[in-house]
C-alpha cells in the first residue's frame, strides 16, 4: 500500500506527538510514585510543615495519650485554634440547647473531641485534600463534633448556658466496673 507523501508526514507527526505524551506521562508517574522528600522538622514538638505550609504532627496521636510537656504544648496549640478560630466562627450563641464552658480544657472528653476535630481540620485544609476538602470537614466532622460537645445533655450541660452567668462543673462519670475493682484489689494484694 502506498500513501501520498503528505499523509506520511502527518502520520509521523502524530506518532511523534503520541511518543512525547507517553514520555511525559511516564515522567509524571515516576514523580508520583517517588517517596516525598523529607522535610526538616518544625521547631515545635513533633510537628512538620506540609507542602501547603500547614503544620501537622509527624505521627498524629490523640491528645489524651500525651503526657506532661507534650500534653500541655498540644493543649496550648488546640486552645489557640478553638479560641481564635473555631468558637468565633462556629460557636453561635451559648444557650441551654448549646452550652459552653470557659474552662473547657478541664473537660477531658471535650478536649479529646476538639483535638480530633482540629486534626481533621488540618488534614482537610491541606491542598492535597482537594477543592472539596473543607466541605468534607464541615459535613463529616464539624457538625457531628459540635453537636456532641455542645449537646443539651452533653459534657458541658452542667456548665455555662447563659453568657452573663459563667459556670463550670465537671459531671461525675461512671465508676469502675466490678471486674475492674476486683482486678485492682488483686493487684493491691499482690503488691503487698
């Protein structure tokens, strides 16, 4: 089969374009498959900057698993976020239907909820989360966490329900189970 010379040039140009695209796609795949370059640690405890400049823990751990200085440092960072961003933006008003406590840091369950919410916020705000990242955070994390923390019968229900009358009271949680009490007694006898 013979092709006119002009058609042959067009086919060769198309093949060159396809080979160039294929080579570019191979470079992109190599880049995506490569391990990310290590970033120098952020001066703060266990934190490193992500490509978007967001500071994320190297190994995210629930705040209640931290001790001493680590806990205090993480609680300071969380407090800044809660007081400077979360509550001014999403706090709405304080009512019996949505209580709040100025001493929320003493409510360990609230600290755990808000820390998890903050970690999710940092993850979904990162450019790698894509354009819908913050929508996902609002839908899947913010609404649920705030409803749990500020529920009328929730952990802050014995605290402030009127901004003009600040109040703080830790609710007593359930005690140890009978099995836990028995294990504690056995451990005490073994130590003696």
